[in-house]
């Protein structure tokens, strides 16, 4: 075992003691980041090349600073995104939401799908859809100026930037000033804030202390933004168009009821993630 791998083993123990959920992965990822190699190449780093800044990175992670803030990047489906303080770090569970959306749009057999991502944050969802639906036109809304700095850079660095339009504005009022978009979209997708204000103390430190508060909390029951997005989706979607919206696993019994028949919806259903937890709701705009 070379020096770096021995240090990684010690770092893993420290991160585990600090309550970091994936201590071995994070210790290796930080080692790879600091030494500018892939995780699979850690064994090739010579002892003389060991960089003591590794322990600075470990100390930051030990204090529950997000791994992605330390490395400055997040991976989402086939994307590598720039992230950091001021923008919500995309989570793996959201990939299931995007996968459902991609399958739904492909089943529609629309030549040039029109999609809108509400509360886009880093742009992860919008850019993944643009990449994997190569003839799509994607619009993305984000209100927070701190997040928009990252969104703009991620779009600019994307090979699909010509098909992604960023709007700086409130997702719950999307296109209110241009009603020509009403009834035209094939898909509305969102990973909105959904944590109840009363649950603040139970949120993981990585999110509570580092993600923007605007991206986390939404009213006493956590559903204020989702209710606003339901109204926007009802206005923007064409008949037969779909909406998919992420929520907390404790809200699986509540969100489908927001997309009810009285509001012009059909086929409202909840879906489970890879951990078998209710994680997102889908519905379709009723046909005329």
C-alpha cells in the first residue's frame, strides 16, 4: 500500500466518525481531486507526490461541507456540472425523475418536444433533457441570483446550449408576461423546494447549512411551491402533456391529490425511487 492509500484509509475512519454517509467514497474522491487523478489511479500516486492539502479537504468534509463544494463539481446522469456555495447540489435520486420524463416524452412521439424545467438550480435537469432528447427545446426558470451564476456557466459549457433558454424569474409565475406559451408544452418538470419549515432541524447538515434556503423550504407543509407549479403546469401544458415533480418521501400521499381531476388532470400517480421510497408524482393534462 502506498502512502496515499494509507492516508485514504485514515481519512475514511475520520469521515465515518463525523457521520458522513459515504466515508470511503468521499475520502477517495477527495484524494483523486487533490492529486488530479481518477479514483482508480490512486495507487499510482508516488509517495513523494503526496499533497498535504488532502487533509485540508478532509477537514472540510469532516465539518460536513458538501463534497461537491470542495471539488467544485457534481455528476448528474451523463453530465459534469459546476457547483458550489449558492446553488443546490443535484442529488442522485433526481436522476429517476429525469429518466421517467425522458421515457414519457419519447412515448409521445413528438418531433421537436417543448419542455420547461421549473426551479432549475444548476441546470442539471434542463441540460440532461437537452442532451438525451436531442431534438427538444428546453426552457429553464430560476429565481435565485446566486444559483443563476452557476446555471449560466453550466449552460455555456454545454454542447446543447443552443437548445436551452434560461429565464431569470419565479417558477410559479413562468411565462405570465407572455401568454403565447400557454398550452404548448409537452412536459413540465421540477425539483422544487419541498421541505416543511418545521423540519429544519432534521435536515442533513450538507443541505441545511450549505444549500440555498430558497431551494429547500416551502411553507409550513413544504407544498407551497408545488401548488404554484401545479397552476403553472395546468396553464402551460397542451392536452395530453405530462408533468413530473419531485417531492419528499414523506409527501407521497399528498402530492398526487394536488393534481386532481377538478384541476384538469388525469392519471395522477406517485412513483418510487431506487430505494423504494415514494419520490415523485406525475400527471397528465386532460384531453379536451
